[in-house]
């Protein structure tokens, strides 16, 4: 299957700082990537759809000014958590779509964010 | 809106035995894809199996197979010859089939424990 990387895998930061998470499709081009958030023992919650060259589409209740998404190329999307607070601590996962007859989403390994 | 329901929060199975995980979904669309993803303790989401709604034949991948009942909107996963490495959270997911660039809708997951 297609490979998606995510960096960093784990980050600890102080409250008020910003954190950037990168999601890369390594062996395919992805016009669309997705960002999810997962709380312990829960399912994945879609945060936003990231489209290459255009603005991201955010789900209801997700603050676009807090969770900045940039999809600058066909292989890279970034999620920046601005002015992070302890309640932003979570597991963030990205996925990228493979299309052209094999429509499937492949996931990055996730980023564990802890805000102190 | 599409919904996915997994009615079994937890299941267990003896090693080498067979287990079936249930999933039902609701949609008014005719073109869509269904997936089962596995999330082991590492939290990496791994694609287990994929089914196109327009295909009547049930998908199989080695020890994993599905029972796709389109009229009943049911998509169960059968794991044969269960192995200890199958212990994980399993998520059933739905994706509209218009372009592949639509987000996945997940069920709440079933935690499967394989017992030696």
C-alpha cells in the first residue's frame, strides 16, 4: 500500500506555544489529505479536509484560526496548532487519498501532542 | 449524512479460532466504498480490507474476508485462524465514491482481544 509519513511522532510543548505537524505522502501524490483527532479509546474525529492549492475545509466546531492547515504541494500538508493549551493535548492523525480507480485512504502513524 | 454503527465495543477470541465483527451503515447513496481498518497499540491505522459497493463479490485478503449485504447495509469482517497479532481496535469506515477525495466516516470501533 501507499506510505504516509507524519512528523513529529511525539511533541511536548509549553502552553501558549505553536506546534507544526507535517504529513507527507511518500510514494504518491495526494490532492486531498485529511486531519483527524483521536481521544483515548475513541474513534477518529475529522477535523478538516486539506486541498492542495486551496483553503482547507473545516468541520463544524473546529477553530480554523487555532488549527491552521496548509497544503502547499501534492505531497505535503501541515497542521499548526497555534497558542496550544492543555485541552489541545491529543493524538493527531493525517490521511491521504489514493484515487484513480483504487479509492482508498492511507494513514500516517500519528502525532501525540502533550501541552503542559 | 452517512453513519456507521459498530455494535460490539469489545470482543475476544481464542487463538486459531474464527471471529466476526459487525458493522452496519446508513446512506442514501449508491456509489461508495467500505473499509475495515485495524489500529494496534502503536495507534497506526492499517487498512485491512476494502469493498466497492458496486461489486457483489465479497472482498477477501488472506485470513480476512467480509460479508457485504448491500440491501441490509451490513458489512461484517470475518477473521479466520486468529493470531495474537490480530489484537487491536478495528474500525469500520464508509467513504462516498464520487472522487475518492471525501473523508471517511468511522464507526466507534470494536476492541478485539486474541487469547492464547
